[in-house]
C-alpha cells in the first residue's frame, strides 16, 4: 500500500496567481491544453491530467486522491503532442469523482494541468510499450522530475454558458538531489544485467545501507543482513543523529491518528533509534532499504514478473551479493532476515517463500493480500465483479478503505476510477494497477492483462487462475508444503491489525487457517493480531500504532538474535559481529 508522499521539490513555484488565459465560446465546456516550446522542442507521449479545485492551496495536483474530500481530476492520453500544439480535453475525458466535465457544478475553480511523460520501451518479449520511467521520486506523477505542469489560475465555470479554457504547461518539476552519505548511512547503485535485458535499456537497482556502530573500527567483522522491505525510500528512513530542534512546532495535526505534533514524534523516534543503534549492547547488523522503483510503481514487489521483469532474481543474485561484498556481509542464508509492512509485508513473506534457503526468517506485518480469496474484500475465484456484491435486486458497492471504527472512506470502484484518471493500461502508478502489473500475465498489447475491467469491475477468470498459481502465497504454500515446509519451519511470522484499513486481515485469517493445520512439518512460526489496530500494526501490543509503526527496525531483533543462536550452522561466524 502507498505511503505518505514526500515533500515536493519543484521549480517555478508561483508566488502570484496568474491572470487566466483568454477564453473562447465553443458551445460546450472544454479545455485546450498545450505545453510551451521553452520546455522541450520534441513531441511528447504521456497522460495529461487536468485538475480543478475549489481551494488554491495546496496546488490542485496535491488535492486529487481517492479519499472523501478529493477535488476533481480528468485524464487523456497523448501521443507525439508537439510543442505549442493544443489538445482538446472535452466531455469524453474520463474523470473522478465526477465522470465528465459536462457535469462540473457551476462555480469558481483553480485549474491546473500536468503531463506524466512516457518513454518507449522495447521489451525482451518483443512488445513495445510506453510508460512513465521513475525519475528518483518513487513514481508520483505530481512530483516526478521532468514532468510539465501549468501554474494554477482561477476560472468561473457556468454550464449555462460553456466556454473553451486554454491551459499552457510552462513549468517543469526540478530534479531531486542525491542523498548524502554519512558515517552510518551509505548508498549503492548498480546496473542490473537481468533487468536491462528485460526492459531493453539500462536499468538500475539501489539501496540505502545502515552500517553498524564500530564498522570502521572492526575491519575483520562480518555482519548478518536485515532487509527492510517497503515503498520507495529517498534515503534511509527513521534514523537521525540529531534530536528534534528545541521549540519544534507541534501544531501539526495528523488526521489518521487524531493527534497533534506527529512530525516531532517521528523525529524523536528517529533519534531514539540512533541512540539504540549506537548503544553498547545493541546487535551489530547491516540493514538495507532497497530502491527498485520501475515504470509501473514505486516498488517491484521483489519478485519475478511477466510485466516488470526478473526483479526477484536481480535483487537476490545481483544487488544483495554486491552489498554484502562491499559492506562485509556474511553472505549466507542463515544470516539474512527480511521484514516489512504493507507492500513490504507481502514482499517479506514472498521472498522467504520463493528463495527459502536464502533467508532465515521473515516478519510480515499488515501484508498486502496473501490469499486471493480475500483480495481485500473480493474473492477473485468466486466473485463475478470486483466492485459490487452479488444480489438479484440490490446493488451494494464493495468498500476499499475504512478507519478503525469501520467507517468507510472509499469504495473499490472509486479507487479504481481514480487510478483510471491517472493512467490507462495499468500506468497510474497506484495500488490496484501495480497488483495487476506484478501478478498478471502480459497481454497481447504488451501491457498487463486486467484481472477486472477497470470501468465495470467484471473479473476475468483466466487471469485469476494465473494469479492463483503464481502469486497466491497461501495457495502456493498449501500446494508445495511437502517441499517448502521443511525449508520454512520456524521462519514465518505474520502480524496484522484486526481493523486494517484495507481489510488485509481477512487474508491473514485464511493463511492462519492453513498454517495451523500444517504437519510434516508444523510451521512453528507466529500469527498475531492487534485489537482494533489499523494498517501498519507490526505485533506491538504495548504501544499505539502511531508509535509502533516507526519501530520496524527494532521490533524483531530479539526474535532474530534468538533464531541465529538456535539455527546457525556449526562453524558459523556468530562472534565477529558481537562487540
């Protein structure tokens, strides 16, 4: 699941509202959108997203989402749009939460346009596709370096007197600075041969590496490796050598947790982690966060995929060995552990299963659906439609997001229609699209086959069958337990709040049902639930979720140390890193 977006780094931030361009009466409301030749002299492929908001701050592109208070968005694909050439966005453009611009209520709006620029890829499969490459921002269209956008301006829309409104994109989002290295945090980036071969152009993997205290002073020490899976990290998160500044403002309000001062709390937790990390009795490990953003999402899900390529093998056999070589990792399966939450929770369990000898334990918190009979609230094998419950007369929408009291903020249809504004062919860079990009076979057009029709929700059973055999983790465990079980005994640990915002606990229940019945061998792991706990709960029964979610890097260390002591093979190095 998506994390909160990082702060925007932009050029051309406006300080004075622009005078709206001249309008022309065309009989119907439309928008004539173009980009300035000063930005590029080349034709552009991509997705133009038109935003309308009733408030001027933040910018309209920051006010569009699938939640209750979203503003308006409309999207159209463009191919070889020439500089200065106008493309008309009319009532046929797909919109959310209002389907067409013809239904926009009368009133004053702040208007803005963004183009998410595409590049052409000739894949190893022979297919040619146009996709938005990641530019170091983690696949966020509204802050992607190089994307063009217009300055917001105010217009009055009156359905009784429709006009054509001109919108010129004359700004470009600035490049992001490279993260800085410190005594403790290092950065590594390699070109992957496996991925470059798949994508038909140079493709890179990276990671942020947290070095243990005393790394330089103990040159003969070799270290166990902890892989913290999750969404795209711009730097190693949650670690700071500096405490919050004195008098730091605490008036910021966090809607999700209902508390003030959460920015300060996060900084305090980051500093406390540094103090523990450098403490006398703290375990000396390497921890890495992987950068594997791709043209479909901020994260590859760390597995091999028909649409994303062999990210699983590239991470396992190209990136990890290079990290262990450079930073003195032990480099053996008994000394590697993996953990994470949400997307990272699914990845932690998946890589432990798909590479069972390469890891000694996984700790999967609030994992994305690990049993597709509970793909959130959809059973992809039995249900006919992902958006609506089956009924002879009543049409009841399936929810997609709730709070800890069960209050619903969005539905399946709304989530997916929001994504459809941002991109066709799975190119939104959002959650439901990446699940299809990772789990689905490649279609005849080179793009991921749809599990369900994005407009109507109708499920394709042939795609569901493909998902089952390749990525339904519970099904794969049950199918292959005879060979997988002996390799995974004691390695599987799963945690989830029983009021997970995305209903992910339902799949965990089904997984637990299977695990409790295992024999020859019994799984000997752990499944645990947090009472009324929301998304990101990681097994901590003593602290509120807004605290425990910041402690993934320390949460599982006692269990990891215990397992190393119990499982390390005879003659293994369990001493050089204990200082």
